[in-house]
C-alpha cells in the first residue's frame, strides 16, 4: 500500500461499536455477579476483570508479533479500509498470491484484527472504569483507589492505542514495537495498583529491603526492555546453544553499536544495508547477561522477603516466575524458538510486573524493626588530677 493509505479512519466507528459489543459481555457478567452489592464493590470486581483481560491482551499481542501478524492488515485501524478481513478478502488474497510467505495472509489478517478488537474492548472497559470512578466521586462515595489512578489509566490506554497505530504505519519499527510492549505492561501495573488497594494494607519493612525492592524493579524494567528488543529484532536465534553462544562463552564478532542503534527501521543497519548478524548476537548476549543479573537479584530479594510473613507468598511467586523465565528462555534457544515457548517470556514478564507492583504498593520502608535506639553517651568523667598537679 502507498503511504497515503496507511491510515484510513473510515472503519473507525464500526470498530468502536464492535469493541463496545465485545465489552458488553464482561460488563454484563460483573453486573449479574454484583447486582446485590454496592457501586464500590461492583467497581472493584470490574477492575479485577479488566486487569485479567488486559493480561490476556498482552499475551495475545505477543502471539500476534511472534506469528508475524503485526502487518497482517497493513493499514490502521481497519483492514484495507474495512472493519474486518471479510470486507478485505479480495485485497488480502491478491497480496497473498503475490507473496505467499509475506506479512499479509488471511490467517495473519484475522490474528491482527482480533488483537485490535480485543484492544478496543479493553479500552472501552477502562473508559467505563474512569467514568464510574468519576461518578462515585461526584456522589461523595469513596472507591478503593483514587479517581486519579483511573484517569491516568484512561490516558495511558489512549497512548497505547497511538503506539498500536504507529506499529503498523511505521512498519514494525523496533523502537515503537518495544515501546508498545512496555506500554502494555505499564497498563497492567496501573490496573494492578487499583485492584490491589482494595485488598491489602501496607506492610512495614526495613528501609534497606524497600530500597532493594526498588532496585530489583528497576533491573526488571531494563531486562524486560532488553527482552522486547531481542524479540522485535528477531535476535532470539542469534545464539542457538546454551550456556555458550555459537560455541563460545563470549563470541569475538559483536557489534553493539548497530545492535543498540535505536533510530533505525527493522533489519536495517548503518548505511541502509542489512543489520549484520554480529549486531543480533550482541543484542542476544546483552539479554543473557541482564537475565543472569536479574535472576540473582530476584533470588536474593525473595530470600529477604521470605522473613516477612505477610509477604512470603509474594516472595515465593518471585521464585516461581524466575524459574519460569529461565526455563522458557533456555527452551527458546535449544528448541529453535517454538511458538508456545516464545510467548512464555512475555507471560512471565507480565506476572513479574504484577508481583513487583503488589510488593511496591504493599510495603513501606521504616527503620530496622527491633533495633534499639542508640543510648545517649554518658557524661564525661572528670579527670582525676595527678598528685602534685594544681
């Protein structure tokens, strides 16, 4: 398609209607389940359900990317100007005949449009959440979370929609695709804060433990960004063995400069040529090093958290997600990147974000528990004058 046709807003209204119809299912379920409860309880249940569906959307987004379906419909928000692949069947068939292994096929078009339908439905649910919080606030009732959180979530889901559009119109530009993945996980964190505030009270922990938690969260963010960069650049199979890479612990031919050049199209290196294999190897190795650091940090943090009874289950959750990420990461390499294993790290990253969000929200750093206050220094004893001294 030419650049002028990359954005075609003609089917936008129909997509919004379709997303609203899909969202009616979860809304009806919440209403039936909480019809005897108050508005605050209903809002709490809707928040949890929206969190669950957003988690599913993040996984389906990974599935869309890993099946090379991100350009299954090469325009936005519809498919060749239609609200579904049914209306674009002729254009899709023509593109598939011209390039059978290309980005546009009937199956890929449906995967891409299903992802857009689900994203629209989640956007509708988040809009309902924001309106419900505003209504409760106007009536003087209090929800578990501040209305500001719901407003911020609504703004962020709009930004996510823009990143989804740029993903298509910029032809899977790696920086945009990676930002879209991180944005989806940030949306999960925003919803998790709202869901968690209705269920838990703050737990006082040692200030050092709290700082360690913040540090691990920062490491996790960097590692998730690295993982997204590996995936969007298709660098998973740059190393096909483990724990070595290409038969070496540290291959000599590495190109970090091109591998981590952020402002470049997919697969394009310096001078407009193909991105060299050495750059993909550098991306892969950086992710492995980051994974080792994060794994050690998660295990150390889990050990410290296990001493706090109220946080012990979350500590074990961190151990579990660390083991899951290690297993799926190795499986991707040694099993030649099967689809089931390829989606696994995204699911693990989403669970890790939820666990760390819960821990950051439930803990409050205080002085070390049980430490006795420092006693005041005793008054100085007057020096006894020596014999003969005045």
